[in-house]
């Protein structure tokens, strides 16, 4: 794809695009499976049960560490082979609660790249999840000054992107969504007529993975966030 020389509007995802996020959930899940110590279910089967509970509860509980913690507890209550003791339930809850206490870790070259892009294009930070939790991440990242706006949405759907285009009077042909999630960042943006940049992350949440829709040349796939400087 040829380098983009005109001014563009760049929507940028937060979790696992700008900073580490899902790796902390993965660590909690591994610790949960160890603690559950199920006699007959494999680790993959326990994970599958948790994934199903999370999938069902997204519409009710939404995203974020607090919702995840409740999902962990529900999974434990469903799968535990021993008597449900309060101390065990408290331990499960602590596994989830620790996620919010993890340090802010920007991904490699993010700070420098965001500053570079902000000098050439209009940037908007678009993330989803629990509003208070996401706002805290944005503040702790130190990146907000480079964005013209930072918005936390409940879900990233085709309608979300269409609404942003309409509200901000954007030209879809010059608007890009940059993120790691095919389900939330890439496919709905492409369906809304935008361009998209997929930057895969090793620990992208399983429920955010899906096949990327046919894009008619509107999709760019990069290995690293820093690679954006060669295209924008």
C-alpha cells in the first residue's frame, strides 16, 4: 500500500494496542485453573467453560476486571468439586481484583509513535469497557494529550463507527481504525466503510478473535505499532 500523505483521522484502540491488558487476565485465568484443580476437566475445558460464561454475561455485565471477577466466581461455583467455602470464594475474587492493580505498561515504541502521528494527523482514542476503569488507564498512560478526544464505549459495533463518522463529520475514506481485535476494531469499522489497521497481539482475548471480513484494499496489517510511521 502506498504511503498516505494527506491528513487522516486515526481512531486508536487502547487495550493491547497501546498498552498491555489481556496478559493480566490470562495470568489470573491460569491461577484460577490451578486453584480449581479439577479432577477430570482439562485446562482447556475449564477455560472453555469460563469463556462460555463470559460470552453469556457480556450483555449484562459488560467488560472490565470487575465483570471478569464475577465471571470467575460464577465459574468456580459451577465447577468446584469441593464444598463452597467463603475463603475459597474470596481467593477467587482476589485473583480477579489483582488485575486492576497491575502497572501501566505501554507496548514497545507506542509513546514515540503516537507523538509522531499526532503531528501529522488527527487522533482519537477509542476504547471499550468499564468507563471508570478505562478512563484511569487513559490517564495513567500519559498519552491523552496527543489525542483530540478519548471516548469509552460499551461496545464497538458497526453502528458505533457510523455514529462517530456522523457526529464528527468525517470522510470514511480518510478515517482509519487501528487496533488488535478483529471483532471490535477491524470488522465493524470495515463494515462501516472505514479503513482499518490490524496490529495483532500475542495475547488478544479469544472472544475478540474472528476471521477478518473482505476489505477491498482498505485493510493494512502491521507487525508492530511503530510500523505505522512508515504508512502515516
